[in-house]
C-alpha cells in the first residue's frame, strides 16, 4: 500500500486462480518492453513519452476489439 500512496497511483493485482487476468498483464508488459528494455531507468523517461506510449497501447487494444 505504501507504493500506492507515495506515487499516488492505482495498483492492480491478479487474483489467485484467475489465470485469464494474467494474460492482460503480460501483454501490457510486453507492449511497454517493445519501447523500453528492462534496463530502462524510468525516472529518466519524461511523462510525455509515457503518456504517448499509454495512448498508443490503448489505441492498439481498441483496434483489436473493434476488429472482432
């Protein structure tokens, strides 16, 4: 809970025995890792870059669901 308060962000966790939630998490991490490798020092990445990445990821997700 400290992380949530310190960074003022929402945190989410997969529930035990809810394996379908894990896929979404892994996919989201994969989308971030395409742009930023594991060695990335995120405090050095500016907020505008992160907002742009977030927007792109949301657009990609929308596109997948609209095609179905």
